[in-house]
């Protein structure tokens, strides 16, 4: 028996808003979370702007014990705990009592790199022969599954508790993995999401690759420019997003609010063939992923109202739009509304898919399509495919019923999912 799967809780820790209310206000008002970072300038980065959540003083006390906070140096774990615990509580759920395990609930929470600051300090201490000073949390702060372990222990989840990692596809892939587990009856509910550390040790490699913008250090909020003719590189970001997926039967039985239904999705790889490389997509595979997701969701392309694209603010944006158009067989005014949250947050790497999925579900919830800020110079190759009115520069009111979200990552990996208003 296949179960219908719904979203009953969400949490977010994003560069432009922490918590659903602040984040919702930010995306619909066009608020950017991209700022200048003096530390990047001091380290001679070409790109000196980034999207980083600003955690208020004392907030972490709600999510960690004083002992856990004593030597916590993993920003990704901080972001992930905020988003994950908030999503759980937003679903009307609480951590289990001591010595009680919830075997019906599990976690899939993804990362790319975790605990870079902690790993750096551990390397220096080890090289200095001070291994005994590493502390008892150096392993859990730097292992990839550290975030799912922290969340699992906090909430008392006894179903599958794991971490996935697929570059920038990670966040959306975690949603698909959790969806499949609930749909197949292997769990009643799954907390899904992803996080990504912030800081120079995460962003430095991208700066060295020359894929980050270097032209907007004096105008940070204008730096992230998805779909624009003058886009010249992405803005690095960080944060976390989380969602609670649950069987429809369980959600109804406990009277939970329901944000949306997960219709289905697909994941694949282009094999780094046919134009696909470590950093560029195989367009054939991207189109197959989109088409398979639509087929698995039992909808027609014409029923899709909005697309929350990957759209990073590089020269690949026109290629992505072409792939969407070919995959769906839609163009001009028939093309769905399309936007990119990265215009406001930068590219949050492994966290991007989960944060952007939260934004997508908020569009379904409030019947709004958030705008693409910095959107006054759309690339001509995109205009040839999509009418300008389908790329709103500001939030518009629209009765969104079905929304698509996609993420495409390094290694030529792809994921696409569809969601429906309940």
C-alpha cells in the first residue's frame, strides 16, 4: 500500500530570515540576506559578499545544552538544529520523554561539508601534539552525519536517522528520500532537510574556481542575479531548511495542519557525459529528471503553476530555462511562473534545496509567487523562451495549486519534485 504524503511542519534558518514568519516576510517583500564580510576581504577573496544567517544572542540556548555549546564550532549544526527542531514543533510535535524512543519517526538531513572550523582547530592541535585537547565533540562536529545525530538525539527518533550528500542537490534529495520512506510505509513521519556551514573554509574553494561574482563587493544586495544578462557568478550562502513529512492518515488523525501534499519526484545523474561534467549538467539528463518527476506525480506539465528553479546566477541560467521548456513542452505565456530564491539568499549550497522548498511551500500556502530581485536585465536567450510576465521582479498574488522545485549539483546530479496545495 502506497501512502499519501503531506507536509505538516517547516523550519528555516536562512540568510534573510530565521523562523517561518521572518523568512516568509523576507521572501515576499524582496529582502536580501547578502552582505559584505570583512573577513573575506581580509583574506583576499575576490568575492567578499555572502549570505549568512544572523543568529541573535542567546537563541542557541533553546536548541543546545550549555555543555554542547561549550566548544561548538560547526555553524552548519547550529543552522540545522534551529531549522529541524522548529519544523518538528511547527508540526505540533515534541521530543520524546527520556528513555522513550519514537520508532515511527526518522530523519534524513543532508550536508556537503560540516564542521570546517572545528576540523581546522583539530588539525592544528593534532599537528602540535596536543591530541588530548581535541575534546569529546570533535568527531560528531565534523562527521557528515553529525547533524542527523544531534537532531535524532534531541527528538528521540528511532526510525532511520541518516545523512545524505549530493552537492547542491542534497537538500531536495533529502525530501525525496524521506517522501519515499513514508509513502512506502517504512515510517509514519520523517524530518527532512539540509544544512551548510558558512565561512571562508567553505567558500574559499569556489572563489579559487572563479565561479563567484567579484563585481558587487560594494553593492552586496545586487550581487546575486539569476537569469540576468549581466550575471557573472554566484554569491556563496549558508543556512538550513527542514520539513516534516507525514502520512495523510496520521496527519488527519492527530488534527495536524497540512501545508501541502508531496506529489512525487525523481533523481538521476547525467553521468558526466553528453556535455555533462563535474560542474556542468548533461541537459538530456536534466530534462529526463523533470519529465520523470512530472510523470511520477501524475500531473500534466500544463497543471504546473510555478517553478522554483536552481538558477544560481551564472551563465548556466539560460541553459536551465531551455531544459525546463523542452522537458515540459511549454514556452511563452504557457510557461509557468519561475523564480529563484538565490536572488535574495545567494547560493546556500547543500542547504539551498531545503530552504528553497520551504519557500515553495509558502507560495502554495499564501497564494503568492515571490519576486526575482535584481531582475531588470533578463538574459535575451531566456526572453526568447519565456514571456517576461512569467518572471516577476516583485511578489504577485496568484492562486498557486501545483509547484515544481528542482536542484542540480556538482557531479552532474539532478533532483526535481512536485507539490500540491491541499
